[in-house]
C-alpha cells in the first residue's frame, strides 16, 4: 500500500477543503508515492515522535497540529520545528496534518469533545460561510436524468441530511451554430428552438473540479452552457465549535469537576460563578477566545475552550461561565479518533497510537 492510498482515507475523514484559509494541512513532508510501512498517529509531530516512528517502523506520521505552520527560510535544526523536519526527511518519513480540516467536520474535534462530556442534541457553533456554491446548467430532457445522476455522484445536491437535491424547470433554449460548430441538434447556421431542462444543484466549494468534470463528461452539448455562483448561506454541518446539552442540569462547580475528570485536565481557569445551573454547553477545541460572543448568542450556560487571556474572562459579561481547560486537554481524544477511523478503513495494517505526550504545558 502506498502512502497516497492512506492519505485518500484521511481526506475522506477530514476533507482538506474544510480547513481554514490560514491553516497548513495535508502532506507537509515526504513522497506520497512511497510504499507505506506503518502509520503513527500523534498530536504534534515533534522530533521525539519521529524517533518513535523510526523505532516502530512507521514511515507516515499523521499529526493533528501541523509541525510546519508558517514558511521556513532555512532548515538548520536550530529549533524544534526544523529538528523534526530534518529528522523526518533523513529517515524518509512523511508527515500529514489534519488540524482545522478535522476541527470543522461535524464528527471531528468538537463532536469528540462533546461526546467525552456526554452532550446531546449537538450542532455547529459557528457555521462555515462562503463554502456553498450553486451550479446551473441546461440540457435536453433525454439527457437530464443521466446528467443529474452524475452530478449527484460527484457530490453535488447534498443539503444537510438530504441527498440528490436539485431544482428542475423546463423552458425553451435557442441557438445557431457558426462554421466551426458541430451541434448535437440542428445544423450549422440553422436557428434552433428546443425544449430544455434547467438543472440547479448546490455543492461544497472544494468539490468544484469534480462536479465540473462530471458535468462535461455527461453533457450532450458541444458547448456546455453553465453558471456558477457563490452563495451567502452558512453551512450548518461544517464549522468551528459545537453546542450541546447535558442529560441533566448540574450546578457550576460539579460541572467543572466533571469536565476536569472527563478531559483529564490538571487545572481549569474559569470566570465568576453565576449561581445558575449548567444545561447548555458550548465547546471549541484549541484556542477559542474569538467565539465567546458566539457562545453567548447560542444561549449556552458555559463555554469550554482554551488559551483565554486575562481580560477575555470579563467578556463573559455575567451571561455564562467561561472555562479554559487547556489547549491539549480540549483536543485530547482527537488522535484516538483518527486511529479508530483508520483501523476501520484499513484492515491488517499497522496503525499505531503514539505513546508520546506532546503537551508542552505542565502544572505544579
């Protein structure tokens, strides 16, 4: 099995098109055409993790955080990033990162976070914007079913819990070919009036090339008439953070004790207790201070995230409890999820969970 075959499975789990624009996801180091010997899944691809991969004969390291985030102008082993990259290259080890591609997935980081706390009725906290596109095309009625089916197979026409969604209307199309044309219906220089079906479908923007390939391959016309639009609609099933509900309300202290136990946090920093029960909870794995207002707007009684600064605790405005449970802790179970996913999809192959704890934050 080549590394690229494993990468295809990883992209099914977390499509790279889901990632935020600022992020650096995908294959960061290595050759995808190399034969794979084993996969080591970790949180951070540090040099000690690369050592572990060497020891366990794994030439693909799948990490959550990208070890290469911003550009490198020199690779001289002077810092932890360069040391890891140099060691990986020397030992022919590929590194693949998922990060916000999995953050934004409805079954990803924040759903894992919710599941660990037993939250129910979950939904995305910050739905992704500018991610839905619409395709409009026109064809003859006898080609419509084949064309629609091909577009659906390419990923178009999925809206929430529904698939094969389209809108179809019938009208009259006109055209007249020139000397270089080869019309499917009619002859050159002949004015044609023809009954046509207008087909409209939406799709996620990272599928555009696949959808257009299906359009051109299954359309009858020599010149395919089509239109593409960016939609302003938010994507309710892709985005950052999540909101859910506890099975039963809890008082604030007992709730944070539960969080500490479930997420194995050594300490939790939190805003002032308000004397209210906690029922609705917002979560955002990793650095989530930018989502405080979203959590308040969602009606959450508590917002769990990480990397909150001193003044950001004031932003709770006595409307909810803000709790910083730690960056690593809020994403703790992500690598376990990746391992379980790969083991279900790739049988009889070495998929190994890293034993290295790469959390740089320690508590006295």
